DNA sequence: TCAAAATATATACGCGCGTAAAAATATAAT
DNA sequence: ATTATATTTTTACGCGCGTATATATTTTGA
C-alpha cells in the first residue's frame, strides 16, 4: 500500500568557516532572546526584513554600513535563516547537489569530499547524497534535490542498474554533470577516467615484469567502468600478443571484498588459474582476493619466493594497508573533481545548456606497491 | 566574515516500499498533467486539500472509500507532498534523526543501517546524518534536524571533542537517545557496549592462550570508549596478576589505519615491544598494525611459527579480510540498535521525558580468527 | 546646496503545506 | 424516516522566507 512509502533522508550540514561561529557562540549567551525567524531578527537589528533577506542572499548587495549593522546584530543573536524555508520560493539557489552511488565505500567518500571542496570554494552550497547502491534511492535523491531547487547537480550514477530514463528526465530540468560513471547521452557532460589507458598501463606493466595477467571480475558488474575495463584488458592483451583470460565470477550487490574473497578462494582451490598474475577489476575485489590467497598460504608479491601477483584498480584508500600493499592504478581524483565542478559552474554561469555533450577522460597513474 | 559560512548538506531519500512506486511509474505516463502541489492533486482527485493532507499524514484517518479514491488518483498521477514544506508547520512529525560520527567508516555505516531499519519498521522516517568527525558539523547536523521538527533523535556522538553543552541544549528541545559513545548526563538514555566486559573477555583469552597483551592505542583518543577500554585493560591485567603495558601513540584525526601502520612500524622497528601479543584499542588501528607487521616480515597469528599476535575490538566489517583475519570482540549491533530505537519510541509515545537517565550496556562476543 | 542615483522601507503576495473552526454532507443507529 | 455520529468541505490563517512594487530615505556628484 502507498502508505508504506517511507522515505529516508540523510542530511548533514557543514560549516565551512568556523571562526565566526565561535565568536557568535561566545557572545550570544549574554542575550538569550528567542530569535525564531527573520522577522524577529529584523526587529532586533532595526533593519527591515526584505533587506535582511537580501543580505543573506548576497551580503554585498546591501550598503556597507547596513551590512555592518546586520553583522553586528548577528554577533549578538546567532540567527540563521531556515535553510528549507529559504529554498521554498527562490528562483535560483546556490545549492549544488552531489550524488554518489555508495556512501560507505571509502572510495566514493573520498571523491565526494574532493568535489565538495570545489563546490564550497566556488561559493556554492554542496548537498551530498548517497544512493546506497539502490537505483530507486538514486531517483529519490534526485527528486529530493529538486525540492531544494539546486543551481546544478554533480552526479556519479550507480551505473548499469541506474534508471537512465528518469535520470535523463531530471537532467532536462536541472543542469547536471555526470562523473565517475557514464550514462550515454545523459547530462550535459561526463568527466571520468580513461579505463582504456589505465588498464593498458597496468596490463603492460604486468606483462613486462612477469606472466600476462588473468582478469578477475564480476560477471555482471554494476559499474559501467567495469565493462570498459574488461574490453580494455582484452584489447591490450591482443595488442601484446597474449591470450586474454577472463575470470568472471558470480556475485551481486556491493560487498565486493566478500565476492573477491569467496570466488578468489574457489579459483585458487580449483587450480583453474592459468597464470600466476591476476588483475582485478577493482581494488575491493583485489582486497578480497589477497585475503583468499593469504588463507591458502600463497605468498603474493614479486620475486621468486612469491607464488602469485595481484593487482587492482582505483587506488582505494585501503589499498595502502593490505598485505602485501596493493599495486594498482590510481584515478586522478583531483583532476576529475575539479573539472566536474568547473564544467558545472560554467553551465550555471552561462545559464544555457551545453551545445554538445563533452566527454573528458583523465589518465590513470600506475601505483607500484608490493603485490605485483 | 560571516558570508563565508557555507553549510554543506547531505541528503538521501530512500523508498522503503517500491512496488507501488513502480506501479505509479508505469501508469502515470498516460496522463502527463503537471501536478505541482497538493492543490492540483486535490482538484484532479476531486477531494478537498485538507482531506488529502490528512491522508498523507495518516492514511487510516480518512474513510475507507475516500482513501480508495485518493489511492486510485495516486496511481494515475504520481504526486508526493513536498517533504520540506510538510515539516514547516507541523506540530509533530514522524521524522527521526540518526546522527553518526563518520559516514565513511564502514563500522558506523553498518550501525546506521541497522538503526535505520528499526526506525522504518516502527513507521518513522529516518534522517541519517554523518558528522565527518567534525564537532561543529555535529552541532550543525542537530541544528539542521531541528528544522525538520523530528519526533526524536538517535545520536552517536563524535566523543571527547563533541560540544557537550550545545548537544545538551539540543536534548532539552528534542527527545534524544545517545548510543555507541556516551556523554555523561546528556540525552534521555544511553545504549552502548560494556567495554569492561568486552576488553576483559579478550584480555583473558589472550592471557590464557599466550603471553599477556600490550595495549596499543592513541594517546588522546577521540572516542570515549577508548578511555574505558584503556582502564578496562589495566583492570583486567591487574586482576590476572600481569603488569599492564600501554603503548600510547601520537596521532590525530580519523585516519586510524594510517596511525596504526605508522606507529606500529615504529614500535616494531624500535623493538620496544615487551611482549609478542598486542591488543589494539579498535580494529582500524589493528588493521594498520597488521600491515606494519607484514611489511616487517613478522608473521602474525597463533602457533610456534608466528612472531606476533594481534587482536582488535569492534569486529569492523573489514576485519574478515585482513591477513591474517583479525581476532576481535564483536559489538552486539543488533541489540544496541534495537534497544536504542525502542527506548526512543517509548519516550516519544509516552510524550514525557525519562524520569532517570538509563544506561544499558551490552556484552561483546569474542570472535576468534587468525591473528590471535 | 540641490537634484540624481542608489538604497532602504512598507506593504503585499507567493511557495507548499499544516491546521483549526464552522458549515455541509454522508453514514450509522434508532 | 429521523436523529445522532462520523467525515468531508469551506474558509481562513499560519510556518519562514523570497520577491515585487511603490514609497521613503539615504548617499553621491556636481
């Protein structure tokens, strides 16, 4: 029944600058008036509400003397406009939505953090949302963003499972830049990494330093990057004159370490591995695989004493702490997030849609660690 | 200047039941009317707006025939009330805030997920917020929750750095149950784990199966549980007639793996370790320590062939994939989250503050894996 | 000093929805 | 059928703030 639609809302508010907050906190105690709304604040500050409203929209839009009076009052009474009421009847806000596929994945958490900073620096207010790997929640996040009337949205889609149609509908209403994972022809632009280059890089490295790698991946990956990596692997192996060897394991959901561990264990136990080198489609799978190898007594790493080489992809925050540390390809987070933000702000500023959908791909960088 | 206060908002909306959504999606295409608000929907459904409003507040509060008419209309036009406008002038909402210290930590992500489910089951709408380890953002989260007029809040505080005074202020206005980390006398109740019991458990286990453990921890831990664990360690060692040995390392922030790795490396290199057994204050430190041991060629685990035993605390989702897998104490997530939710709902239902602040502590369970 | 330009005020309405009270209607009970 | 009860409708106002317009007050420039 319809009643059981119970939305879950994740909200977190972050204060960029804090010095002023502390000041306010220190002084506001003396006058414990109950400033409930803008009207109250207008009254005690002796300034009309429309002017106060203007100030909060853009502090430089009021006369300097007025601004100083307002800020003096702000130090006495720590009033702040109601964020939700604010957006209710605004034409254009300074809100920028940031939607990522999975909050609990440190990989995405780091990306979000990065993008967030760019948004703050540009004078916008980031609104970060996680879709928890659930395409319906992804749509829900976008619908919810709509209510905040965002100036634009930076969206890293879940991927293959995403409801492309409804996302496209959203993009018609709100300027949206896709990043991390592409959906063909959706959004004004896409910024991501060049899986072709990055996989080529690590496959070449592995081939040069030992046996050609097998490719360990999920049979039906959620992320479209995974599919690109698969074909990039095959292409590179072909180019180097090696026979591609795909290990496509079963598994659904986002518990990649578990899948890497379970299927890695199986592969090792079955002795179906035709090579001593395994390239995993992403670091989280590799982390599980490493654990499986350890438990089977297989020493992973370079050199004669090792039975196996394992490499990953993404430079997951955790890959520095695996045993051995994980050789991988790092994404240029900085460039991707900077460019995504820039692209969106350019769209917002020109107030027009992109004439053509621009796709920007950044190169990965080889990170040589202990595992391969 | 005050202008630079740029709040960051994290929002995610989750649809509990989805069958109805799909149905709506399938049928709403036929009539592409632009239902913008409740007035529009009232008009097309032929029912007055106050009744519609009543329905969305509680579907059972309207006559069955009316309800059916509304739901028939809902299938044709997929209208949903504006969440933010809804809360604007409500006396009491069904919103329940859930605030956790750090979103990107899989440990807290799992706890949040658990609590969330209980809130949904009770017919409330969870609003999950992460404080990113930042006490100001924690306060900001609470302030922001206030705007949503929540029926209650489940708060896992950052800990030692939390602004206890302002949190207490919040608790005066909104029924709040603390969990995971306690702040003395703040909130209506606290539900957590019994660090005394859990540390006693693992210290006893370690002593019985090998050398008494040293305690590896941060000198100035963020989390108050860490302090309890420290004294529990000392107490248990005393009781067992062993000399406590604290290894208190420097380090700030939330990058525990890095601290565990860096300081673990130092301790191992310095040979200041007086024992072959190390109990880490939490799993994330242990994960870093394990990595350090591996890099120093120290074999970790039980048995004669191993040079070191390492144990953790919490049963972090990742501790199943370390090399070796991590022996630890698991928190009773299920019990803690269930009890926290129950306690809050009892408070909400009776509509009165707790007569006395109740503290409930659950036992930990020993998880014997490979590392000790 | 005085007019022109810039800014602030007063006033009013809008956003999308909650909620209260009285009037109208439908249902249940007799 | 009639009365009593339960629901719905009408009407109106409130929440906290954006925004528009006319008016009043500065500030600026000459």
